[in-house]
């Protein structure tokens, strides 16, 4: 009997561990963080686990080893059970009647100078003007006159009456109703606006769910207080679940056309995404390409979304890797 190499044995052990965790993660969208919050933390690692398993598949394939069968099995299950990690094809059509919708977490237009450069607010404004959305949804808005954008209709909601931080919906089309869902003990928000387009009323939701306190400018997972971060993440996921439940209760009363956008602060492999995206189309899945990365971090995290009702057609979807914030803007062309 041919003796196995100790290095191959060690690598297969690591491979088996990564494959088991990935297989386990497939159940995450069906487990509420309110019941087992520790499970939700794993949803952030799904992109990492996918990359690791794909790497092992390539390694064993090159070496022509039967160990690749484990990874093939786990990846095959994921192919049929989870949202795509990478999109090869892209839909790229357009109609004059498309509604162009952009969602963008602008990180307060760099008000507190996270980026060491001047005029970031002007670069954001110019970028938005160049892409010319009909509806623009802003997370982490800053209600300062120099940051206001040139749209005929707008709904700006500040989190606190005497503050400036909040959310915004800008529109070229008339807004006939607007409102917000009160989220307790958080700086995050959910707002909505009903927009008139020809004879249709379209409800547009702008979601900014509980933040996870993961900074792209710092090494969160390797620092000494990682245990504190882990505890914070668990509490954040529980709050996200509560906010999602509140949103779903409000949303179910609207039977017309709808668009749900925003910064979910969670991935497409989470319970939060699974609940919100039910009976909806994900614009990235329908028309996007690549990883769809929306957050500036070493691994491709897609945590910003544009979702529509099932009757809508998504003709285009784009993510723009412009570094004016810690998030990248996304834009979809939508039709009915």
C-alpha cells in the first residue's frame, strides 16, 4: 500500500474542516440569529470558505488525487442551494422606459475625513450626476446643505431631531407618501417612499440594517480584543433579525410594485437576506457579473442589494468600484 505524504494528510484535514464548515453554512439562511446568534457570524465567512474550497479543488485536480471528490461534493451542493458567489454572464439591455435605481452608502460624504482628501462630496455628486439615476437611495446621509443633491423630489429623514445623520431618498418622480420605521437603540434606519411613475405607484424601501462594526481601515479579526468583536457581532445579528421582522411586517401590507434597496450589513448567505429576498428578484443575480463586491474589504463581500417584486424585469446591474466611501454604489435598470 502506498504511504500517504504527511503534508497531503495535513492538507486533507484542513480541506475536510473547510468543507464541513461550508456544508454547515448552507443551513444558515434558515436559522434565525435570534435563536442561535453564533451561527450568523459564520455567514460572513462563506465567501472565504468558498475560495478555500475552490483552491483545494484546483490543488487536488492538479495532483490528480481522489481527495478532490470531497470538495466536488460540497461545492455541487452549494451550486444548487445557495446564491451565486460569482456571476459569469451579464445581462446588458436597456429600454427607454427603464427606471434607473441607485443605492449608495456614502459614509456621510466623508464629513469626518476618513479619506485624507478634499472634495469627496463633489466627487460623489459628480459620479451620481454622470450615472443619472431616476431614484437614488442614500444610506449614512449627512443633512448639511453642501451635501444636498439636485433632484426635484426628496425625502430626508434624520435619525435624531437635532442631528444630521440619517437616510435619504431622492427622486426625479413625484413622491406622494413617505415614512420611516422606528428602530430602537440603534443609529440605523428604514425609510420608504411611494413614487408615481405614469399610472403606477411604486413603493421604494431604503434599508440600513444594524452595523457590524467591521472597519475596512483596521484589522478586526486579528486584534487582541477579537473576543469582544465576536460578542458585538452576535448582538448586531440579533438586532438585524429584529429589524428584519419589523420590516417584513410593514412590507406585507403593500401589494403593489416595489423596490427594496440598501445596506443590509450582511451577505446573501444570511437569514436576513433569505427573509427579505423571498418572492423578490435580486438585481445582481438577474443581470450582474463578477463577485458583485460592494464593501471595501480584502474578501468580496456583497452586502448592498437592489431587490424587486417578481413581476419586474432587471435589464442591467452594475457595481462601481469608486473609492469615495467604504461601500461601492450599485445601479439597476428596472422595468415592468
